[in-house]
C-alpha cells in the first residue's frame, strides 16, 4: 500500500501546483487593468483549470487516506 500513498501524494502535489497557478493567473488578470468583460472572460477561462486541480488534489488525498487505512 506504500505505492498508493506515494501516488496519492504526487497527485496532491500536482493539484496543489494547479491551484497555485490559478491563483497567480487570477491575480495577474486583476492587476492588468482589464475591462469588466475582459476580466470576466479571463477568470472564466481559468475556472476549469482550478476545478480540475481541486479534483486531482482531492483524488490524491483520498488515495493517501486509503493507503494509510489499508496499510
């Protein structure tokens, strides 16, 4: 079960990197002095990446928990 823990930790780290990237991308968009429509378009383009990163991180944490419980 140790491999499940390591795979889960890797997935969680990948998800965390995606979350940090989406935070940085939204902060850059806010600093760019865009119009309201352009800002909404850029944030809505980043939203799917944020949701995918959250999902990958959640799956990774679930794998870690399962690995610990079964190990």
